[in-house]
């Protein structure tokens, strides 16, 4: 990996994780035309969930924020794998969908998913400004507190 | 704004709201090629939620329907902002994703999200007929009863 | 319908169901450029739900898996309708979004949605390998246990 996006990661002291391998009949990403669809990422850091449980119950908003940030880092790791390591080929982050495991009374989903949004803009600059949807769900795979998927526009 | 879509809004006595400003590191819409991705919209009318709470609990289906209609109006307001006010540049509403905050026993999500679907077809005519997914979620931002996002195909 | 995809369906002893008709102001699919967006499909088999209720409560993982498989079959039926019966025009299944109605303690969403992923790869081969998101929701239309939507890349 090289170029300005890598420099920005270094500047922030961040290292892209090894992208998770899909463990079933799906794949971590599919490119179609200029769109790159990346599968939903859990907040896994070296194989462990950064946050498990439900917001509004055992998981605080700050923990959810950190988990969403980890999801975003994992999304970028998958994008790097899709782009032969060249994240500068990302022209725009088009869409983030953020899913927050929460109790019915929870209302601060945006504050949680901001963890993913902030990381994307920190790393990608204006190209990281995206459209977004954030919702609260009953539960997520492995008991994760957050899951985020992404659609990027990429250069050929 | 001008043209047949504006005329249709006038005919129905509807006024597009001032589009909500995103309050974080995301934006209300991103265009990529001929697709316009609009962020999830809550049923806000002049800053107040049309319906808060959960379907099957304190929110009746008719109230959810009205909330979904407001989400759709807000989606069109964002689309108008993206298209310099010219909604006639919408070639097709491609996709609506409808999220309904509900109790586990609720089953009438389609009747709720019809509020958004109906408004789109009233305003856009056949170009408003869309593919759709409707699901019931644990909770939504601000305690909203409904959230809807949209993908449009637009003319250059 | 003809060609290798039909042969594969026959080989597996599967028949595409009659695609469900949308019962409101939305449609079962919309094509935009080379993308085909198919509406969320419930696990209906001849008008009856293959699985109703919540995973982690009354619905076992194997039942959820079978339901997701039925959703995938219904997605292919809609794709066939969109493509004049020629599923060989599918260049790639780009994205599956899988929604699992579940209790908050449920964690095996991937095992459930694998039912849809497996069916797609059985029928479409490598073109069926897709990006995916799987989440657990509070409830689904009609009380269904699973709902899946799809985005395909299609040949002109």
C-alpha cells in the first residue's frame, strides 16, 4: 500500500488489520462497475470483539463508538484487499449502513455510528464523506454490539 | 424547482420541507454515476417527530403510515437539494429501505412503509415505483417510529 | 427459461416458484444500468411461510436456514421474471442483505443466512458468490423468520 491514504493512516498511528476471511459461501467484497460492495464488518480486533452486548444495556455509547470505529477500519482493510492495497483508488465512500444492537429504549444510534463515519473522514478526507443509514437491531452475529457495511466508488 | 414534479406536489398541496442538515461526518446524499444515494430520513416535520415509539405498542399503524409518508417527503427534499431543485431529473426511484421500530409481535410493516411508497408514486408517477425492503427494528435514532432511505436513478 | 442455470436448477431438483406479486405501490424488481435490485423476499412457499416466529425462541437454526434458502429461491424467481426467464444473464450476485427475526440473545445469524448464500452458489456457481450483510431484527412482515433482498449485476 502506498500513497496519501497510507500516509494518513500512519499519521493517525493506525494499521489496517488483516482482513477477515468469509467463512461461508459469500465473499468479503464484490466490485461491479465503479461500485465496490463490502460485506458487513463486525468490530473484531485480532479475532476478538471490541464490544459485545447491547447498547442501552451493558454497552456504553463510547464503547459503541469505538466498536463502530473498528468496523470502519475492517471495512478499509477489505477495500485495500479489493484494490491491491491501493486505497487511493477510492474515489468516494458512497454509503455506510450502521446496525447497532440495542434495547428498545435506546435512541443514540447516530452517536455510535459516528465512530465509523469519523474514522472514514479521518482516513479518506472529503472522499470519506458518505450517505448513511443508522438503525437499532435486536442482535448481531457473535453477539457484536455494532456491524457496518459499505459501498465505495472506485477508480478503474 | 419547476416542471411536472413540482406541479404534482402543488396539486397534492404538499411543500417540500427544508432538507435536514447532517450533524456529523456524513452527508445527506451522494451521487455516484447515475445513482443518487440519500441518507436515512426520520419522520421529522419542522424539527419534530411525527411519530415516536414502537409499532405494536404506543404507535398505531395509521400513525406509522403517516410517519413513513413524512420520511418520503424528506427524502424528496434531499433529492431536490441534490438535483438543484429539479426533481424532474429523477428517472426512477430504484430502492426504498423501510425500518419500522416495533415490538416482536408486530407483523404489519408493509402497511406502515406503504406510507412512503404511496407518497413516492403520488409525486413521481410511474418513475416512483420502486423495489423495497421493509423490516422491523429494535429502535431508531431519536426514538423515531420509522426511518426510510432511498436510492434514485438520475439523469446527468 | 433455458441454459446452464436452468440445467443446474433441474439437477438439484428445484423449481422456481411463481414470483410473488407486490401488493402495494412498489414492484418486485427495478433494473438500473447493469444493476438489478430485487425487493426483499419472505420465505413463502406456495403462499405459506416456511418459518414464522423468532430464532432463539420457537424457530431452530435449521428451520431458519431452510427459510433463508426459500427466500433465495424466491429472489431467483423474481430475477427470472426480470430477465425474461434467462437467468444466464446474471453476471454476478453482488449483494445479499439477510434479516433474521430473533430474540436479543441470538448470535447465529450467519448460520441462518447461509441458507440463502448456499442456494445462490449451488444455482449460479462462482457468479453466485456475493457480498453480504446479516443482522437480527425485532420482527418481519407476516411474522416471517427471515427476509432477504438482493442486488445482481446483469448483462444487457
